[in-house]
C-alpha cells in the first residue's frame, strides 16, 4: 500500500492515506484517543461514534477498550478509545496497554493520536501532553489536541489562547465540547487532515529553567504549569468552588458516610422499583412465547427442548437484564457526576480493615442486585490481587435471584410470624455480607498476600452527568453481557435440559402402584394432578434425578432428602431453579405463581420421611437457607468471572470454595439445630 | 507549627489549610509512581485541604484523595499557612 503524502482532495470513498503500512489500509486509518481518566475522553468518543462503537479486548489481554468506525472527512476510519491514564509511566494493566499503543509497541498501531484535554484542568492534563508529544515525535505519528469542556471553561471565565497553546504544543489544538457537540465539525476535518501529515515542529516538553530541581516528572510539571499559564493566565477562581462546598459534606468523615448511604439507597431503590416492570414483561413474554410455540409444535422432545430448554433458559438469563441495565445506568451517572470517586474515598478507611480498597465497595453493593454487573465493575480497582479478592467474594452477597429461595424457606419456617420472617431474611443478608468480608480478609492474608494498595484518587469537579453517555454505556454493557454470557448459558441450559429430560420415563416404566394412582386420578377427572405426578416420576427417572438420588448421602448430613438433593443439582446453573424443581418433585407442575407458592409451602410442610418425621424440619430449612446464601449456584456469574479474571482456574476456585463453605456452614447449622431438638 | 518552619514533616501530620512543598517521597516504587502521576513528587507544591484518613490535597490544579498510610511517606515543608485553618 502506498505511503505517499496525502493528496489534497482525496476522491470520495477512497480510504484516507495512511502514514504507515501497518496493514490498516484496507480498513482505513486507525486513530487512538488518549487522555486523563476525567478528561471527557469517552464522551468525545461517544459523540464521534454513537451506537456504532463496540467493546473489545486487546489481543492477548483482558484489557477492554472501545472501538468504532467513523466517517472522517467523508472517509471511513477506525477510532480507538484507549484506557484513561495520567502519565505514560504505567502502573495498571490497562495503563500499560494504553502506553504500549501510544509508543507504537501495542497490539494496535494507530496512524494518528488525538489527545483529549480537559480545558478546565489544563495544567494537570498538559503533563500527559508533554509525554505524548515526545511519543508522537519518536514514533512519527502525528497528533492533535482536542480541548474538551470548552463550554464549561468559558462559563467559569477561563479564556484559553489557542494560538499560544498550538505554538507551545507544536500541534493543532481544537476547542470542542463533547456535551454540546460544539466544534465537532472542525475536529472531524482536522482529524481527517492529520492522518498522513508530518509530525509537528519540535517543541520543548520539559522545563529547562535552571531554577527547577528534581526529576523528569517535576520538570514536566513545571513545563505544564508554564504552558498553562501562558495559554490561560492564572487558574480560574470560581472553578471548583462549588465542588469544594459540596465536598465539605460528601467527603466528611461522618456526613460523608451518611451521604453515601443515602446515594446507594436511592440507587437500589431505583433498581428494585423500576426493574420489576420489565422483569415482569420479560417473564410474561417468555411464558407466552413458550405457550405459543408449545401449541404450534407437535408434542415431543423437540417441543420440550425449545419450550423448556431454550426459551426457558434464555428467559432465565434475560430476566436479569433490566437490573443489570439500570445498575450500569445509575453507576454511569454517578461516575460521570464525579461522585463515585467520593464513594471510594469515604469507604476506603473501613474497607482497608478487611484488606480491600475503598473502590471495592460499590461493586459489593451492586452485587446485592446481581453479581454479574458487580464483577464487571471491579475494573476500577487498580491492584490485581485486590481486584481478584473482590471478584472471588462478590457472589456471596445476596443477589435478587436468592430472594425466591429465601422466601420459600422462610415461608416454610415462619409463615405466621412476620417479625421472625423479617429477622431471618435480614440474617440471611447479613450472613452473605459477613462471609464475603471474612473471605476477603482470609484471601488477602493467604492466597493473595500483600498490602492493599493505598488510595490515591483524583476527586474531579462535580458536573452534571450526561444522559447520553449513560445510555450508551448501558447499551454497551448489556451487549457485552448478552454476547459473553448468552452463548455459554445457552449451551449449559441445553445440557441441563437434556439431563432432566433423559432417559425418558413412559407410563409403562412406572411401578404398578404408581400406574394405579395415575389411572385413579384420571378416572375422577383430575388430569392436572395426574400430569404433575407423571412429571414428578419423569424427573425422578432422569439423569438429574439419578444424580440427585446418588448424591443424597452427600447431602444427608445437611438434612437434605433426595428431592432436595435433586433441587441442589438442578439449580447448579441458576439457584432460583430449586423452587420450580421442588414444585415438580412435590407434584405441582413447574409453573410457580403466587398462589402456588402457598400451595407448595403447604405441600412441603406436610411432607414426611418414610419414618414419619418431617422432611422440612426447622433444622433442615435453616440448613437449606444457609446453603443457598453461600453456594455459588449461578452459571452466568461463573462465565463473567472467567471473562474478568481471564482464567478458568480462578473460576473453578470460586465455585469450589463457595461450595465447600456452603456445605460446611449448612452442616454446622443442621447438626447444631438438630442437637437443640429442632430436627 | 510556625509558618516559617522549614523542618520537613509528614504530610499526614501537616496542618490543614497549609501550602507545602514536597521534599521527599519514601513510598515503594509502584506507589511512588502513582503519586508522581498525580503530581505528588519532589519539588511540587501542594495544599492540604482536609486532613484525616484519607486526606485531600490540592495538587496541579485538582483535588486528590490519598490514604494517610501513603501520606506518611510524603515529607513536606511548609510554605505558608494563610489564615488559621477553618476547621481547627
């Protein structure tokens, strides 16, 4: 491919000329966005790409970035949003990859660099500029500066002399506002001209004055300070004043914690109150899709596969989507507003006690809605061990899928005592939290030793969050979830369906006694009960049923009978499945609505062992509850753990330790309760 | 501490409201790099906005939160203490 100088007016639809022959010619030039974490880089990226962007990993790493095709000056180009960084001296994996890309050693080789600078925080952002100018020169890739948030700077009386800045930086400077879209057509055409153009004139990037002592860092900061002074005069006095006022409360030792609790309460209230509507619709849609197809398709294995297996499995996954979306939407708003940094700040002191950084707290709270977005949001934690420890313990938090199981068990135990029911519910939540903190403490002392990285965090100025950004991020996270979790979940759903369907049990396979019961039921016209009984016998005869019966001795010390053991096995991929499994096993069919929960608890309460003792004794119920608080029992979470840790080993470890913990705790619970005569 | 004191003190023990110059950073290399990237390195000037754990400094035009464990490793010299700190 030609590496000739750019033609002044390239013909339409021909790719832009590229400065190097890194193989990008066919797809157009690659342009990398670089900038500080709070420079509004992502807003700028979103403004340029919109919905055409997608999230991908850099080859061979777990480092995520967003990329999207853009029309630049009438031609197609690829825009890459690199992870934010303060300096090219990287300390985290994300920063390392960003640095490699910038200096031309990364998995992608950009043809041009766009540095995004926050105009309201010029001095700090110019530090990175000094390093980037050097990198641009040494790799011979042209760069330009997008001076973002110009509207905000102007509002606060910051006037930036663009010509002076261009002179000092030796590259074009384009004032823009990613929020309002101001200056984007100029930016667009400037990027178009940039590709293939020669690098700028050499400029100083470190202060050479004799007065400054110290390291290269210091000289760069001095340079940044003098460049900022020349271009914008003295720093604005009004900027940051509101932030200071708000922070007097929000970072206060006591008030800050109360504020944090209030913000989180509001977030979760929103999630729970809003998510229930779409969740109901999804459940309704899944049910009617199943119904419709069930009527169309001839009865048989194929219908069962489609209706029970695939539609049920996909529905079971999609039902979490509203919570995931709302959670990410809220987190994005909080992050954009600058609040999340404060949350990490106020929680840091408390979290350090269990060996986790303050940044782990928001993921831990999020895990109370669903562990999946929580694990995905641990990326803010810089230290690998801190992040791993957090990921490992997150699924111990009571997520919303545990609620139906708790509700069932608590209904069995204390249906007529709301106070006791509330107490046990709270205790179950507390058990999850305590277990998570204790395990984190343990992991940080044994498996992942090392002091928690002490907190250093920029507290950016508060600003109005962008709805557009939040929606785009939500859309992006939802897509990632469906793509990554969806495929694996579908496969496992299929396996589980097969395991609970085969081998099939026909009427002739039943014992004479069972046959008589069914015939009698049919004779009195109670076909529904007969069908449910048949379903019960079928599940008993299936692979799942056999596994449940085989492993019953394993669970017997926990007070579980073989039906409960089947429940545990069948809910391996999704814990809430145990409710419908028990429902089938106790002859109620698999659709559990509110009325039937009552019927189910009634059935369960009256079921007895062959020796006449109650199956669901207080001890067995408590044991079952403790088991479900602590056990992994969620395949989508496992898939996400694999994705985020990059290894099946950690995933297996997470499953293993949680299962052992759940088993041990349930064993202690059952044996203790039984010893106190509750068995 | 008198406003003209030149005795280096730990940032974690410095009075809130003061403006300081960093004279030494003893943090281990990775943490020192993180501090440098935020603008806390030898010769830089910063002001302490709020003390405690974690504390808040203003450096290179923005506010930075820092755990006091890390602030223990940052030695500073007082440059000026404008008015008596608002929160005594």
